[in-house]
């Protein structure tokens, strides 16, 4: 297991802007060193560990893009229709033997190897056929309806770069260039604790003053969409000795340890002291809402992420901070989700020098463009706001007021969740 240094998140200055915090994470977190080779069929969601070169060109030969007739452009008249004698047939998987003769055409079907000597294809609906002769109207362009060998990827070229997350399209490309096994980083082992005497497992009779554990199940579901194996570590009561022991035991077997709750400075917030007793805890003092407290650190070389206890804050901080950390640790290259510009359909006031995320649903505005409608109740404990929203409006540090029609950044949940 590749360990992190205890000071990899160390920071003791003023409140960090989000961009600087994410840049620090990117610079100081490294990928696990261990790699493995897996079958193509098991590669979905994994992270490529080495550049993947094309074993062959894709496509491997010039081929036909439409059903029609292959011919030589040099045989076509530039002033009128051209009659060509039919001389053969080529279908996908059944190439024509030999070369096309001058003054002839070959019946071809989509995907067939383009007959040697032919350089364009006329669509079958554009010709007249009469007793073994086709008439090609004037105007066919050179190279029409021909796919060139290697026009997708040239033989020997890097088709996929190390760090790429393998989606169905990357897997298709790897297969097309001849690879049946791929080098990938091993999956991370990630454990999730919830903390708090008030937290109780769903399905049991609720004690007075207790709440059911939503965070742990939410965070495990989010983590399972990443290249990790998730370990359910259960609920930790507010007891410093127990928390210290359990965190240390868990860290010995994990690459990433995630908790929710217990990292603030209250008398019953024991996670901070428990981490510091056997590693290092460095609060990333980030100017954000929702999100405080958010803590990052290490325990015995294992990355530690302490998320807020309120469910909305826990999810926002996971998506914007824990997710890129986990992806970087897993070897992924592209960490930042895509944000989309939409019009605000609401008014909003905020403090300067703090980034905020507002839950919103997308709708069509009066001009037909997309408009973000703010969910009315923005409290950090309102889980239904996450269910009924399409994503988060991200409001930059230098913005203090939004008015309807202002263009804003929008992070769709579909961009960071399956």
C-alpha cells in the first residue's frame, strides 16, 4: 500500500479559496502505486495505469461507409453521367479478391473493405441499374463515402492516456485497436464511519433523541460510483477512546477513511483528537457554505476525510472535495467536474469571499434557455432538497448578490453521479 506523508494536507494560513484548496489537493495527493492487468470486460469504471497504444490502426483498412457501388473517381465524366459495368461484390467480412478494373464498379455494403483500386462509393439510391450496368450521375466527389484506414487512430499512436477513467466509449476504443486486457490501478479500499450517540441504524426502533443514519449510506453509495471497494465501518459512539482505537484499526487496512460528524470543536466532537493522537489532522480552513467543518489529514499514511454531520453539507463536500481526492488517489487524471452556464431564476444574497452552493432545479426560461430555480428550503439537514434538485448552483467568492437572469455556474448531479 502506498502511504501518504503526514503533512500532505498541512496548511495553517487564512481561509483558503476553493480553487487554491483544490489545487493543493491535486499537487499533494498521489496515486496508489500498485497496478494490475484485467480483462476488457471488467474494465468499466477503472483507471488506466499506462498509456494505451494502438496495436493496429482503427479502422484497419479503407472501408465502405454506405451501401452502394465502389468505383474509380478517374472513370467518372466531369460533364455528364457515366455508365460503369458491374464486376464483383464485396460485403463486410468478405473482401473482393484482386483490383477493380478501369470502367467497372463493384457492388459494396456498409463496412466492407474498399476494393483495391477504388477510391469512392456512390450510394445505391443515387444510381440507375440496368442489365449489369450502373449509371452514375455527374457530381460525385472524390473520396465520397470512403473511410480511410487509421482515420480514427493510427497504428502505434497513443489512443488512451494513463489516468483515463474507463467508460463504455474508452472500452470500445481499446477493443477496436486490438486490446483484450488493460493495465489499471488497483481499486482503492475506502471505509466509511458515521459518528454520534444520536445516530441509529435504519430498520430499528428509534430511541428518544435519535435519528437514523442517512450519511453513511449516502456516502457509501457515492463512493461506489468511483473505482473503490467500499467497507462499511458502522456507527461510532461519542467516546474518544473507542473512536481512537477504531480509526487506527480501520486505517491500517484502507487507502481512504471517511467519517461524517464529530470533527468540529464541541465537547462531544472527539474525531479531531482521535486523529491527531495517531496521525495528523489539518482542517482545510475553506471559505464555503455549506461545509464547515471539513477536515483532511492522515492516519498511519492513510488519507482521512472528515465530512460535516449535516447530510446536505456532507454530500456537497464529498462531491467537491472528497471525490477529487479519491479520484486522484485512484490514479485518475481529470478530477474537476464540468460546470454549465445557466440563468439564475432567483435572487440571492451572500457574504463576500465565500463560495456557496445552492440547490436548484432546471427549467426552461421565457427565452427557451435553461434557468435554475432555487429550492425554497436551503437548510443543511433537508435531504428532500437533494432529491428534488437537479444539481448545485455554484456562486463564486466575489459575488455578493444574484438577481434573476444573472448567468451562473451549475453543477448537475448527473455530472458527478451515475
